[in-house]
C-alpha cells in the first residue's frame, strides 16, 4: 500500500528551519572568513528570498545588528571584518534559538 505525503508549506518551512538550526549548531567561530561569509549569506536568505538585496533597508533582516551596515559581505569594498561576521552570525543564532529571547524587538 502506497502512502502519499502531502506536506503543507508550514511543514516544509519547519524542515528547512530545522536544517538551518542544525547548520548553526556547529562551532563556526573556527571557520575561515570565506566560510563565515557563506554562512551569513545563507542566514540572510533563510527566509526564502532568492536574493539578499544587500544595501536595501527594506531587505535588512530584523535580527541584523544595528551597528553593522547591511552591505554585501562578499563585495571587496564592503566586506565586514571577521569580528563583524561573527557578530552577525551570533545575532542570527540568538534570534533562531527557540528557547532564547529575540535579538531584536522588531522581529516577529
């Protein structure tokens, strides 16, 4: 007997969020800067957007630290330093932590 699974968008989103949470459970503090940039880009795009739209205020994630410009993390003129990349990832991780407080009160 064959069972057909009809997953709702909410269930698919839950699976995607679970995978992202697992990815951010790693110790990224030891990553090289290029790996940190990739993780930041993945975090920004974790809401399903096709493009990060760097530099556009309306596209800035609510969890993004206010003291770090929302600029392309890969563009040679605007690349954040390692400390800034770690701050961005820590803000995202804190925001994603289901048992923790939201990093930014503007987030839903």
